C-alpha cells in the first residue's frame, strides 16, 4: 500500500483506534478517524468502567493472542489494568463445562507460568471470602493473573496516542457517517468516500469500517454479523461493603453467562452483566430488516427478564445485594458473528473497502496488540490461520452459536413496546 495515500477509519472504538495507531507507527501519513463522539464514545462497546482481561479461551488462536495481550496490559497499559484474578465457574460440582476445561488446558500448555487453581464448591468461598454466596454446587478454576481494565480511560489514552502520532479526527455531524459513497470501477465498485450528517462527503483512498454494532446501518450483513444488546447493571456500594469485597476476583458463571467485577476503586460501583445471546432490535430497510442500536442516543433501559437474570446471578454469588436498586442499567451492544470470530478483511464487492468488526463481546482485551493484527490483514501479511479465521465469509445461516462461552436463554427480539422504551 502507498503510505501517503489517504486512509479513512470510521469508528473510534478499540478496532478503529488501535488500527489508526498501528498504521501511523508503520509510516502511513494521512489517517483520519471519524465518529459521532469524541472517544471514549459513550454508547460504544469499548468504553465503561471495566472490561475483563483474560487469556482464557478454548480456541488456541485466541488463547495465544490473549496471553500476548495480557503481557501488553502489564507492560504498556499497566496504569489501567487491575490484576484481580478471574473465577470461572459452572453449575454442578463435577467440572464438565467443555469450554472451561479446554480454556484451562490451553493456559496450562501455553500460559508460560500463569497462576491457575481448580476449585470444587465451597473451596471458592474459602479462597475468596468476599464472595458470600453459597457456591457449594459449583466448580471451575481461577486464573490469578487475569483481571480487568478501566475501559474508558484506556480508550482515552489510546486516542491521545493517536493524536500524538498525527492521526486526525472528526466528530459530531462531521464525524457521523450516514452512507458510503461508491462509484463503478471495472467489474467492482470503489468507495470514494463517506457522506456525513452535515451533508458533506469525506473522500479517501482506503476506507476502513470499524463501526462495531452500528455496521448494519452501512453494510448488508448477510447473517455474517448481528448486533445484539446484552444487559449491564451497576449498584452503589458503601465504602464498608466495598472493603468487605477486597481481594474479590472477576466472577463469571459460564452456565448462565452472568459475570461481575470487584467494586471500582474510589466510587465503589459494583458492575454485573451477562455474556449471553442477547436481544435484537428491528430496523426497517430494503430489502431486509436488521438489528442495530440507534444512531441517536438511547435510553437506559433493561427488559424485565434481563434485570431478573442479573439479580439471579447476585442471588448465587453476592445475595446481600440481590434486591438492591440499580444505580444504572442498560444494554451494551455486541457485534456477534456465527462462531465469535472477528471480521477483518477487504469487502469482496469493493476495491478499497476494508472491514474490521465482529468483536462478539470479547475484542477489547486485545487492545494492546489488536492494531498489529488488523494492519497485517490490511497489508496482506497476516498468517494463513488469521486470514481464514477473520475472513469475510459467504452468507451464513442465521444461527449464531458463538464460541461456547455464552450462557443463558436464547436470543430474542425486543417487543415494539420494549424498543419504544429503549429508543
């Protein structure tokens, strides 16, 4: 690629900013990032107070990536990383969850000294007295080297690194992309630029879509990706309650998808969520309907069954908080793919459109290294394994089982009444 040729990156989340920084480090001189908001984008999936940092994967490709990324957090982003440990649980005293067993086995083989321990039932309560629920009918393992990161502050730092490297940015109406502008070139189309909410067209030689859950507004998905809302809730703890949970790890129940973080330092927020199959919305378009969050702001709203699922998780792990009012509750938007693999590839119908999306609820942890992997794909130097795994696939079946890490009920479409409360 010509390193003086203009590059336009749409989306200022972890995909877009990590790519912008890596390309600038490789000598590309004309890079612009567009987004509706100045990062950290308030409704993006790369922000908020916390994201899990774990190399625990049943897939060896992501396990290797996760281990490398963990080293990156420890070295280059240590001010945002909290080594709290990660407790991975399943229902039942017999440790049978296939994903967890394979993840633990991968860490034992690839982890280079990662501190792991298996538990059965109440052994978890003994190790972590801050988890005051009865875990006698669970089992799993702990990764003592995993933890969590302050997502919003990490993204803000990444955006500042991009700015210092000479990356330009546009936000507000100038950064809100409403459509791709294309022209016919031989037997394939070329994207000459993007139209923004102020009516202007921003032109560039290469367009990179890193638009996350908003991608369906710009591209037909063909079941390659689907935007799903996942429930998230926050509760306010007192300083005394937070102190009682000192030393508590990130907790996740693979059987239900429920997970929670230790209280945040300083403001004592207890955050919980569900890594499940999520909720769909419906947006009318031709020739189909698609699921995506709104381009405008949305309300903090949770369906009743989603709120109950968060409280059920508390009832098992932290029952003293199960009836407490939420300080805030909302849907966090994933861009799911059939097997949980990212989509990082050139679009087959356009000569200069590159897509970097499909985070599937697990991309943020790779922030320290993700840009390098994306840039390798862009330049055509990625490994064959990576190219195949992240390729723009043929139209997929409308079933998205994921990678085996999800829990909870099947995905459902929000009712019209629920969508009215959300949007």
